[in-house]
């Protein structure tokens, strides 16, 4: 008798599980909500854009002649020494004397000749003007003049633009197109996401981190901690899929009595910069030119997106299974009870028939 009961129990449990599995599979195929969850386009695109580029681009602003040139050289040489790419924003106007101060222009020229893989030249305005306040035609002329002058000095026509003060307007975009600029970089505060990796021209990758900031009480640029810079890099990598780190030469100069910049290199800060580069590389973030951010697309992105979608499908299936198994058990109990009732009825009928 006992063995009969346990066999019945096993059969009941097995049957209800099988029922539950089929029931949940059936619900999954007819449920529109689940289909939507599985094919949710937002889920897919979100993962695609977030993980596009595991990279960091460094941009050195305000490069010019006869101004902190020892400091500018020390920064550029740090990147050269470590074989790491650097995008250099040069102010083109004659007043800023790039090309006259041969110390800085010849260094860049020679390094470019030795190996062009580690220096990218960017246009940083003609007289470091606020482009958002300038007429469209003039904006285009200023970009053109800087590009021509840099071509005369370095034999390179920049494809990257860094708007001075990070300020620009719609006319700037038109002016950039007119001058075959493919990339530009302002800052998060003066721009609106999403920052596309394709489909628009010029592509916009704003500054998302810095190595320094202006001390509001002293009114001068100072270097910030590597940890602060790294936190911003990690944040923007997660949020936008890339990071752009802006540097200013002032941060690496020794400040006289905390008020004026001098042309003496702050070697401690240069050493910190080297440590920062090492730490970024240890995080498996590739350091590249600003114009390469869109080219450094990671394949892992698509896999991650698909895994996420499969997980959603699996989760919906599990939800139905949790409901399907108890319903199956209830149905089997009901069937057994009905069967017992029918048998009892039959027995009673037989007893009654005999009695007659
Ligand atoms: Zn600037």
C-alpha cells in the first residue's frame, strides 16, 4: 500500500512539473508583454552605445609660442616617453607666436616626423576667441586661417577642433563642416548628449575629465588628484562610453608665491601624470587620439547586449514556471480526487445493486 502511495506521489509531482513547463512555455509564446520585453529596442541600443569605446583621449589645450614652453614640452615629452597618443590644441593666430617660438614648434615638428602615431594636431581658434559670440562667416574664416597656418608650419591640416572656452553654437558646426573638420571637443556643461559614434559630422566628444581646475580663491589653474581624474574617467566611460581628459600647461608649472605661473616645470606633477597614464592602462582603457574615439568600437558590446536579452527571456520563463507548477499540482490533485469519487460512487452502486 505504502509503495502505491509513494508511486502516486512521484507520478503526481512529475506530471505537475511537466505540466508546469509546458504551461509556462505556452504562456511565453502567446504573451505580447514578454515578446516586447525580449525585443525591447531600448535595452539593445542602450547597451550598444554605453559600451562602444573602452578608451581615453588626452587633450592639451592652449599650446602657443613663448609661453610656459618648457612646461608644454615636458607634458608632450611625457606622452612621447610612454608611447601614448596626445591631441594638442594649438592657437593659430600670429599674436600667439606658434611657429615663431621654434623651441615648441620644432619639437612638435620633429616628433611628428619621427612617429606620427603619438601626436595629433587640433585647431584651438585663431585668437582664442569665444566662437558662440561670432558671426558664422567669421567663424569659418578663423578656423580656415588657423588650419592654413598650422599646415604651413607642421605640414598638417587639423581635422579636430577644440573651441576656446569650450563655447560654440550651431554656426560653429556649419563652419567646421565647411573646413572638413571631422571631430570637435567642448565640455559637458556646454553640450547635450547623446554623443554619437557615427551618423553625424562632425562627431562631438566633449571633455569629461580634467587633470586640473581653477582655484577660485587664487584664480589660477592647479592640478587635482589622480583619484579625482580617474573617478571622472570611470564615470564618463560608464555613462557615455568614452572619456576625454583636458590638460592645461599651467597645471604643470611651478606657481610663484601661489599667484603667477612660471616657466619652471613642476616635476612632481609630471610624475603624477605618468602614474595617471599607468593607472588608466591598468584599467584596460586604451589611450587614443580624440579623432579615434569612434574607431575604437568594442565587439564585447554586442555580446553583452545579447546576454542581457537572453536573461530577460529566461526571467519571463521562470516567472511563468513559478505559476505553472502549483497550477499543475492543483489540477493533478483535483483529477485524483475526481477519480476517487467516481470509484467510490461505482462501489456504492455495486453494493446497492447487490442489496436489491
Ligand atoms: Zn584654451
